[in-house]
C-alpha cells in the first residue's frame, strides 16, 4: 500500500479558511494510505477568530511529509521572526510538494524556497513578500516545479486541487473539486479550478500526473 502524508502547517493566529478548506478538499481522496494532518508548533493553536485546534502532527513530522501546505494567519510575521521555530522547518522541494497560502508565502520566502520565482499572496502580505525579494503576481495561483503559492483565502481550493493532481492524477483533483463545489454551479467551479492549475502541471490533463 502506497503511503502519502500531506501536512498543513498551521500556526497561532491561523486563518481557518486556509487550513480547513484545504484539509476538507484533500481528504476527498479516500485511498488507503492517504493521510492529511494539521501540523503545528505546539499541541494546540488558536485561530484568528478564536477557534482552538489540536495538532495532529508536529513541524518535524511535516518536514518528513510527502507534501506540505503552509497556511496563513495574523501572526505570520512573528513566525518568520522566530529563529528557533523557523529552524524546525526543514522543507525541501527536491523531495516534497510544497504549497503556501497568503502569508504562508512569506514563510517560503524567508526559508529561501522562492529564490528567482514569482509568487502569489494576499494584498496585506504583498509588500512583506516583496521586501523579502520575491516578485508578487496579480493572480490567484502559481506553481513552478514542486512549489506552488496562492493568494486570497478561497484560493486554497487551487492549492488543494494542484496537490491532488500532482499526487493522484488530474481526474482525482477534478472529482474532489466536483464534490465540494456548490450544487447548480459545479461545472463552472470545476472548470475554473482546473483551468487555474492546468498550466502548472507537468503533463496534459489527459495523462497521469501521479507522483512528484
């Protein structure tokens, strides 16, 4: 049985939409051995709106995961300023798929994972990412190789779909998006989502994209 672990980095002050929308969509893959975890620096973290969530994995677990998503939050600048915390993040696009949402893009920038690559982020985080030397694109999703970024809370769906497409194939991603899309609008939602990620997949939509 092939095992796949996806860790969603979730810090104090996290944005629920980033971590939990991705969690829900990624868990539409029901293959045995497929595991999606909320990975936190402590046992519990509190969201920007006061929701307390227990960690399912540690940052060290995330560093060993097959894929990692970095969620955003109100305290991301505190996260990147914490040298001890950042030293626990040993992410490597040579062996992992890595995605970041909104201010999570700043984490990737500070880890040196966006060198020479334009990225997506939210409007609030944009100047901080630019100060870190990373050009910011006016679009919801961008990927180069094994690293992807998204801007805007609801763009988390694109990160999740991209990650499923890379790991399980295009049709698996399409199926996951179809499941979560609103009734009566499924065609429009799925079409838009797949159009956003398709240019950044290694193969054409008709071929298998399984594996990193």
